[in-house]
C-alpha cells in the first residue's frame, strides 16, 4: 500500500481589497479604511474579536497608504525616529506591554505628517495603560468596530479559505460546518487547516464524513 504523505506547507491567504468579504459586521470598518485620508487626527483604531478581519483590513490599508506594518510587541526594538512622517500600522496594540513610551513617541511622530492605524481586541480603557499621555491620545483615537461574523460572512470566509488552498469541497459541506463550528473567523481558519491536513494524510477528499471526524475531536 502506498501511503500519502502530508506536508505542512503554508497556504497563501489572499489579503487584497477584493478578497475582503463585506457584511453588516464589518461594513463600517471597511468604509473607515477607505476614507483614511479624512481620519480625525490622522489615526484610527480597529477593534474586534480575534479573527474578525482586523489584520486583513490593516493589510488593505497598508497597501493603500504605503504603510509600514509592525506588531505592538516589537516596538521596543524598533527605530521609532526612522518612522517620522510615515504611514504605520501597529497590530495588537492591546498587547503593548512595556513599550508604552515607544507607542507614545510613534503616535506623535506619524500623526504629524503621516497616519496611524492600530488594531486591538478591546478599546484602550482595557489595555492596562499606565502612561497618562498615551492614555489620553489613545482615548482620543476614533474607533471602528468589527463584530463577530454572521452565517453569511462565515460561509464566504470558508469558501475563500478552501479556495486559497486550491481545495474543492462539496456544496453541502459549508452549511454543515457553519452549524457546528465556533463563531469566529479564527475558528474557520483553524478548521480549514485541520480538514486539509486530515485529507492529505488519509488520501481522502474533504467530505461531511471527514469533517464529522475532525469536529468530533474538538
């Protein structure tokens, strides 16, 4: 018997503007990104649960604005002065940790002549900030909210994730998954990866039967 080997190869997840699925849960946030040149104070904070699409919107804006993308946790080792006047994305700002001073200086440098987009799971009042000047600036930052995805958005995301992996699935699989999976885009991403890995390892197509096996292990 020939056993099919499964290789954990990274799939290319499409992050372009046309790959973003518009739904009531994210339409206002997308509009805010499209209107970025009119942001009050030249800054915006995207707030939403894990996997709601914040990173996708950040990537869309980064391409539009020619922005540098940074993780909040890396700010302590970043040359902040070199970003003066640039467009900058700070991902996961709620995980800023000990880099509050760096975020404060970055805010002042880039909002003078550039622009600043931050993403976070929660609003600034919940970040545990201690630097008063940073607290005031974050509280004055306009917020665009992304809500948890509805069935229509989850269905579109599942179709997109399978397509990103060049995997064809039966039409009845998507509603089957929607009715049984956790309600987040992050969960959809993890589920598609698990199904793809199981199918490759077993040399089987992705069907409802295989999905039932994977879901039954949760």
